[in-house]
């Protein structure tokens, strides 16, 4: 009995066989399906024993395949995750009983600054809003719409803030690229 | 610029889910009413200044910000003391407005501009901040519209879904059912299924001549002569009495017994006769 347990432990710790060195789109889909957390692209590459850019290409293929389905590929930087499609949103909300509550105008404009300017420090947020934003930022972090993304290299090493997976999910975005364009932003940049 | 009406982002009106900026600085201003509104409107000094500009339907790009100093001071004076924590930021913008207004009023010599080359024009600096602020404020409203669509994405989270199921966070089952519905359904089902034959309350007893004849023969085995009334003493059922009498007549007819009655309503004596078939065989 003790020997059997020992064998099992060893088997769990060491992969029984080397990575296959290949990965199909359907295998990738299956992997993301089982993973109940965002997977890093690098992690997938290591698991399958393939190159990182191969993973990127396969993810692109999977994204196309999923367009006809009830699932989408959510991509936030290095991490990817399978999510339900926007069309299914209201149905799933009925199932899980999700209620996002209401976001105040202050929370919304702060969230917009973080979303479009990330990674951003609190000082930048407060300069744009012209008002102390500690409380509203904490509230957004509490709702996991805003997450800490390390620290800036500037004096005092302030925290950098960005949006997380929850932000993309709650606003029906599969990546930050889908954020609506800020029209006046280009003009502002030209001025500066 | 062609459409100076409601601002839109990518064709989506930036209205819903956001409390419209509504406030009044007129004579009818009531502090108790404005408290809630101010929470939103006076959320920041730039929000207030922008609201003042938009209330006057002025263009942020061209408005003379110095002209708004008076209105801004007026609005600032109405802020409750409870919000003093944020007041400094409002005062800062107010000071800028006053500075801008002062500069506009006083004649300026062209030389100092070159001397203070690095110092930005305070009006343009404030205007730039307003435009930048407005951009994110409108982006926030656009996000709110997007969020209100309900096109949320959900990742697989078995534990969360299970918890939701257990906590009863399920779709509303709708209004309570009328108990009458249950009664109606029962009636309907009764009509659909034919009723089972109910068990008879009175068992239809079948009394046969053979049964009663057997009783008589049994009595004869105990005693070759007996009185019918004695045999039926404990019998209360008239049918049984009648059938027994009929059986007796049958037996008499078959010459098994002989009957004798001395007088009407008198005792009926039953006497066993010798077997007739034996006599026939002999004869």
C-alpha cells in the first residue's frame, strides 16, 4: 500500500512523458476548456512543447473557429481564457444570478482613465480628474474591475493600475483592442 | 462639430446608466434637493466647470473660461460643509479661473510672455485639462452603455456556478400560482381518467337453493326429524328464510324429506325419507 502511494506521488510530480511537441486547435480548445483560470501563453507552449509564436498562431485560429460558437477567446496580455459569448450574457446571468450593481459617474470616468491609459498611477488619474481618487479606485479594485499591475519605476515606486479579466467580461470585450476609440485622443496627442 | 447636439461615441448615445447632469443654481434652489445631485455633479472641480459650460451650451474649445469664474464661485459657495475634504481641489480650479479672468481684464505687455516662456497660458492649460477630462467622462458613459447591454462574458467557474445554484440565485419563478389552479387540474385529471368502480357498500349476497339444501341435509344428519322454525330461529334475513323454504320444497319434491304441518302458521316438521334411488333400483 505504501509503495503504491509512493508511486502515485512520483507519477503526479513528474510528467509521465515528454511534451508531444505538437498542438492542434481542438486540443488547445480542450485545454482551455478544462482550465478554470486564465492560462499564460507561455504555459501552453511549455505544456505542448511548442514555440510561443506557434501558440499565438493557434490562438488566432481558435478565435476564428469560435466565432460560430457560444464561446469566445478572452485575451488579456499574456493570458487567455475561454468565456461565453456576448449573446449568451443575459442567459448566463440568469443562471449564476449575477448582478453587477450600478457604477457611479465617478467610478465610470475613473475606470475609463484606467482602461485607456493603463498601466497608470493614481497620480495620473487624479491629475486628469482633478480630485482625490483613492476611494473610487479602491472601490473599483474591490469589484475586481481594476487590478494592480506592479509598480512604476518613478520616485516612490507608485502602484500601477490596469483593468483585469473581470473588466473585459463585464463590458463584453474579448480584448482591450475592442475598446471604443477615443476620438479626441488623437487630436490631443497631436497637440502635445 | 456638425452635430452640436448629444455627444456620441461610435454612434452610441452616451446617456443611459449615467445620471444626467441636472442641477439648478436659480432662485428655486433648494439645498435639501440638491444634496444628492451634488454628489454626482460636484464629484470633481473639472466636472463642475464642465457642467457649467454645458449648461450654458458653450463650446469648451472656445469659451472664455474667465467668464465662468463668477458662476463657479457661486456654485462653490453652495457646497455643504460636509464636503470640505474635497473643497481644496475646487478652490484650486477656482483660483485658476480668477487668475484667468484677472489676466483677461488687465492689459498685458507683450514682453513678459517671452520672459516666462516656460509658463503655459493658464487658460489654455485649464482648457486642455477640461477637454481631456471630458474625453474620459464621455468614455466612461460609453462604457456604461456597453455594460448595460448585458452582453457580459462568463468564464467557466464551476464552484461559483454551484454556489449560485445552492444559494438559490435562480431565475425568478414568476408570480405565485393560484391554489384554484391545483383544484382545476385535479378536476381535469378526474375527467380524463374514468373513475374506478367504487367497492359496493352492501355485498350482494347470493343465496342459492343448493346452499340452503345443504343446510337442511346437515340438520337431517344431526337429527332425522326437525322443526323448520327451530332451524331458522336465529335467521333474521327473510330472503334466507324464503330460500330455505324453497329448498325444503325442492327436497320434498325430490322425496328426500316429508313435510308436515298440523295447522296454518304451525311448526313445520321435516322428516328424512329413505333414499328414493335405492328403492327405484330395487323396484
